[in-house]
C-alpha cells in the first residue's frame, strides 16, 4: 500500500502509528445483525489502548456483485464510526474508498 504511486499522493503526513482495517469475515448466518460494527468498535478501542494514531480503512462504497464483495465493510458503517472519506480508490464494479480517522 505505502509503495503504490496512487497512495503516496494521499498518504498521511504524520508522525506516529498508522493502523489499517482491511476486512471483516462474518458468517452469512450472522450478517446484518451488527457483528461488523461491534468488531469495528472493538478494534478502535484496542487501537486506543495501544496508544492510538491514524486509522485507515478501505470499505466498499458501491458494488453490483453481491454481499460476498462487501468483506471490507460498507463506507456507511465507517462514517457512523467517525471516519471521513479521503479518496476514491476502486472505480470498477466494486468501488472502494480510503477513509481515515484519528484515535
């Protein structure tokens, strides 16, 4: 990630830790029950307990390929947790965004 040409232009200019949340795996029998948001809250609390820093996520903002392509989480879930959209990353059938927040 850090070495990609596209990311270098949007990488945070900070000293300290950068944490990355890349995906969630939720059994299909438990989806749409708040499991991912509970996991996200637990991750943010753990990051806070470790000294905090900038947290990045790469959620899906749009897809027409079904729930199996939502493994990175939905951008709306991250917005509700205080993340802000930084950049559009993917532009194909499954679109992703880079989102950040400080903890």
